[in-house]
């Protein structure tokens, strides 16, 4: 009985905190339907492609962990920029 009461009180506290947080959140601006259509097109293309996963796998396998400012970080940046250029995109690295 005591455990059920504690669980109920905890659940109510979570709901109350969620309601308070929602009340403090400013209303979201409406998103343009054209933007939503573009985002959906990008999402559908990403779902059909393994490109991002293969790039991530390549970075993990050949470069490994890369802390900011490390040689591995520079190598990862250059590798991603080269991959983007291979897709015909302009890529500029700023340091």
C-alpha cells in the first residue's frame, strides 16, 4: 500500500512538472508547408540511403575518437569535407 502511494505521488509529480514546463514554453511558430515538404523529401532520401552510416563507419574504423583540436579531429573534418565534395557539394573548412 505504501509503495503504491509513493508510486502515485511520484507519477503525479512528474505530470505536474511536465505541465509546468509546458506552460513556460513559448508557442512554436507555424512551419511553412514547403519547408515541411522539403524536410520530408530529405528524410525519405536519407531512409533509402546508407551513405551517412557508411561515412560514420569509415570515421570510426579509420580515425577513431577525435577530441577537439586533435589530429584525429582534423582528419575527420577533412574526410567529411572530401565526402561532401565527392557528392558535388561545396565544402569549406574553417578552423
